[in-house]
C-alpha cells in the first residue's frame, strides 16, 4: 500500500468512527466536525513530511463546549508513530474558525509503549476554508501552556478530508 492510500484509508476509517458516534451530545450552539490529514512542515525536523490526521467533533460555546478528538501521527511509510484521543472541554467559533481545547484520555506510541499522555491538555484550531481547510495545534507535552479556547494559527493544510465549522 502506498503512502497516499494509507492516508486515505486512515482518513476514511476515522471519519467512519466520527459518523458512527453521532454528533457531540453537548449543548446546542457553535460546532466543528470532521477530520483531515496533512503532512508536517519542515519546522518539525525529523518528522517533516509525516502525515498527521485530526478528527474533531465538538459543539457548544466556551467552557460549556463538549466533544471528542483523535490525533494519529504516522511515519512516512505509514507505520504508526503515535495516537491519542480525548475530550473537548472548550469550544469557540468565530466565522469559519473553531478553537478547541481538551484533555487526552488515552494514548499509544509505537516506540514508547510506556509513554502515557492521559491528563495532558491539547489545543486544536480548525479553519474551514471549503476545499482549503487548515489545522493548528499545540500540546501540553511539548512544554506549552494550554489555556481554555486558546487560539492558534492554522499552519497545517488539510490534504485529505474536510472540516465543517458552524
């Protein structure tokens, strides 16, 4: 299986999980749903070019926002580097941009089986640009301070997939 086929298969599988889970059962209001994959840019050193897939399903406003997220990082040959899932704890939507923060509940890392990220905070910003979506992200385990609904620049173009922000 070639890299593009692997990325497409992962995207389809994870989007299927989002569809099977239904919509986030939080309060009505602004929302972000969908998933997409992009290649890490040059600033990520040895990981540059690796596909990272994000699935975000969240609804609500501010600290009342709820939902779930999944992040899957694969190496260039398609092998799993790491995966984590968690709960969204804050949602903020302005126009076509959704800012979410949350907490990791489960993590798996192929090369570091004892590395457990449960309880670490995550920030994911999604820009719904129609066929030109983009994602920005930061993780507490990178040493960053993650504040509720902290906006981030979107620097990772989505090459496969789609997000909807309302």
